[in-house]
């Protein structure tokens, strides 16, 4: 039923004759990240995906009707979780890294309904949180952030435009860290995430 309703809405939007591709538009959106961390040195590292909040604002800037630029600013929770046992006692560990994400996306708009997006993203780390739980015991840590760390990422995805409503889907991964002291590094453990959002354009 959900699929039928979605298709009906999409067809209705396409048939409405509304085409905003050459219009400057501001939007707000919110949704979720489905994130994990991978080991860039290909060593054994097992973790589970974790769900976090993602939301913010975006600006659709047309460069003609087919091409455009879409900068965004998002509050974005990433991380991972793991489960195991120690001396037969089960435990759970959750790591959350909170970023301010600033994507600068290049847009290809083949139709009023579909926008394809890809480009670099700068992610500024603002908070970290570790939660360890075993039975009735829970310990929470919030490590201090050294320097002004930020990460260069790559992001790609699409927007489905239904008049002023926008359904967004993204996939992204870390490329390189700027350490805040003028140096860069290739971090061993990198974020990878999938993002789904619902937004509105004005």
C-alpha cells in the first residue's frame, strides 16, 4: 500500500506541470543516518551499523535548467555499535560521532521529478560519545575533541521531487582528515553511511 501511494504521489507530481528546476529554492529536511566504520587497512574489524539523526537546511541554486549546485548544512550523527561477551557476560558498545556536515553537491536534473547529486563534503567533528552497557552496568564517556578536526568526504545520491516535498537518499564515506594543526592524514577507521531524509522546499 505504501508503494502504491508513493507511486501515485510521484505520478501526480509529474503530471502537475510544476517545474522548479530553474528556480532558486531553500529547503529544510530531517531523517536518519545508517552508519558504520570500516578499517582502511583491511584488518579484521567487525562492527554493526548504527542509526543516528540527520537534519538541516539546503539551497538549490540553478545553473540553467539541467544543472545546478546544492550546498547543505546538516547536523549529523554517525558511528557504530558492537555486541559481544566477556567471561560469558554479554555487553554492548555504542560509539556516536556528531558532525556538522557541509556538502557541496553538483546537481543533474534530467526531469522535474529527479535530481542526481554528487560532490565533496566537509564534516566538522563537534561531539563524541561512547556508551558501554553490561547487565545493569552502564558507563558513558564523552572524549574531548583535540584541535579543530574536520574530515573531507565524498557524497552521492538523489532527490525525488514531488512539488515542494523532497525525498532524499545519500551514500557517503570519509576520504581524508584535516588535523587542525595544518596537517592531513589518511585515517585508518573511516565512517561510511547511508542517509534517508524527508524535506520541504520554499
